[in-house]
C-alpha cells in the first residue's frame, strides 16, 4: 500500500485542508499482501473521524492500511473538524465540500473511481452520523454506508433531549453547527435530520445505499443507535443491518468492527490480514 498525507486547497471552505490517503500497491512490503492487480480507477472508502479526532485517527488507532492491503480499495480519511459533516448554520459548507468538491479534488490526485457503485462512506461517532448524513443526503454519490457507534443525532431519546455540552470557544457547538441548543428541534428538517433525508431518498425512486450499522451495548450512544435501527427496520426499502455487541465508545470496538464492515462491504476482495 501507499500511504500519503495530503494538504490541499478548498474553494468551498475557503481554506487549506488535510486528508490521509491509502492507495493500493501490488508490492505491499514484508508481511503484508498487496493488491491483486493495478487498476486505472480504484473503488474508494471515505472514512470519517469523530468529534474528538482528526484525519489521522484511523491510521493511528487501527491497522486500516493493513486491513485493506489486498482489497484493491482506496481509503480517503479527510479532516472535518467539529462540523458534523453538514453545511453549518454559523460556519462552513462541509456537506457541499464532502459530497461535491472533495471527490473531484481527490480524483485529480489519485486513480479513484467516480462511479456511485464504487464510492462508500463510513465513520465513527460524529463520523457515523456524518456517514448517514452524506450517504442519505446524496444517495447518487454513495452506494454503501457504514455507521459505527452512532445514529441519527437529531432526535429525542425518551424524556432526554439531545444537548451537546461540547463547547466551540465560548459557544455551544450545536448552536454553531445547527443553530439550536436542542437537536430534537431538527427532527423532520431535511437539511439535518437523517430520517428526513432517508424518506426523501425513498420518494426519489433512485437506488438507495445499503447500510451497515453497529454499536456497543455499553456505549453511551447505544440508545440513539437502537432507536435509529428501529426506524430503519420500519422502512424495508433499505438494505439495512444492525449489529450490537458488548463494547463501549472506544477504539477496541471500532478496530474490530471496521474489519467486519470491510468484509460486508466487499466480501469477494477481503483476505485475512497478515
């Protein structure tokens, strides 16, 4: 595999950005099996980080490069900061950046496919919600979604409202990102609510992305993930599966489940990691 740290300029965000990129290579090195054959356009997994993390985190805390070494799969791990992968109310247009500009920029740099059937998006926590946000908001761009330890964030959980105490400077991050302190107010708003995006995708009649969803049973977002799973089970138009297993909100869980996700994503390409 080839691993690259990429700094580039975004016109949509109006600033320089970062991404870590893995590109298949037939000569993978000692102890790692390389890709079976070079190609002019590799399928690509857009792998998203969580709210406490950055674009380096997947390569630092998992063996993602080793896991995909034989799969003929490119992986792009971009920085999103605390954007929630949306067009922020008081901030930058990250949804447009991820769905429109970033694929074009990366396609100029690397031999990755622009075909819908070759583009997949996955992430953990904020990135898991981000994968649902991007994949359901633009089902014409992505054919598969992986959501780890997250769900539809814009919902009311029992009698508890969804208020994020994380601060951005002196302001609430939710107020900066969503324009509200209580994200439950956004239910039904297609700009932010993943359920509203999914309903719009169904009504469009276009092909829907298949969805892989997992969460640890001791995770503080387990209730959120479970209610999201219940919603999708009522909408059989989606090819959707939910997995729960013992685990908390940590890298032990995500390192294990990203491997399971890759086998689900491209079962014919996966070989045991060496």
